[in-house]
C-alpha cells in the first residue's frame, strides 16, 4: 500500500547539485548582463551588480536582464507580426469570397489587393510560428534526445512531478473518504488515481470488476453506434 509522502524523497548528490546550480547561475548572469547592456543607461549599469554575488540573487539579475532585453522589442515585434498575419488572412478570405461570386467591397479590398495579400501565406505561417510555442521550444531545448532533462531543471522537474503526484493521491484519498469509503478502499482509489497506465490501474481491481467495466464500455459503444448510424 502506498502512503502519501509530503516531502520530496530524492537521493541527491549535494556537491554535484550545488556545482550545477552555480554553473547555471554563472551562465545566466552572462546572458542577463548582456541583456541589461542592450537596454543602456541605468539599466546597463545594473549588470555590474552580478559581480556582488549573492546566490539566487545574482541569478535573478540574470533573469531580469533577459526579460528586460526582450520585453520592449517583443511587444513591438508582436504588433508587427499580428498585423501582417491578420492582413494575409483577410486577403485569403477576400479571395475566396470573390471566387465564390460574393461582393467584397465591404472588406475594403479589391481582388488584386486581396490576391497580393494572400500570396504572403507562407511568410505569415513562418512569422506566426516564431510568435508561438515559446515555452514549448524552451522545454525542448532543455531536453536531450531521450526526452530527459538534467541539471537544475531536471531536479526541479522531478520535484514538481513528486509534489503533483502526492497531491493528486491525497486529494483522491480524501474525496474517497468523504464519499463514504473506508480507509482501505480510499487508499486503493487513490492508487488507481495516480496509476501511470490503464493496466496499472486495473491491477487493483478484481477480475469481476474488470469484466463489469468492459461490459459497461461495450454497452456505451453500442449505444453510440446506434445513435450515430
């Protein structure tokens, strides 16, 4: 029987971990200081604060520098990209409407202008792709070819997963008890809730329960087929 663990039980080589954090801070400071220098003026001088050290404080300077470096130009760039991609979409819509024999004067475009805009479809797709998926791209950059993350982010990912799994377990167990189940049944329900696969979840069921679920699923499928055909 699995018992909920509120703390993160992970074997960590503290020396290796501290070295990894220090290296990450060092690299982050370098990038952040460059970002601050882009801003110039007083902001540019803030990069010198990283020389004071201060653990995560210096890392925060690094993050601040990166954020400052991209914030203003990103806002302007997003306006440009959105304007371009929306114009192309409007052009495409007008071309389709014109081809269907619809009066497009209300769009403010004529067929020639609309066709010119529509020709930028591929460019708009590329620009739109650069404007989206930032977090996804950052996550991919932190992963290796096997889909794993190491270093500080790897440690944080393991920690986050442990916290979420144990939280899900506790919430499920609590709900089961409030739903009238005894402690043993509640623990089983919680184990099923955090099971990594259907097979793992079914391992907590009896053969009769599995067969009953299979019969219910088949009944629902049959009803759906009869409704949709």
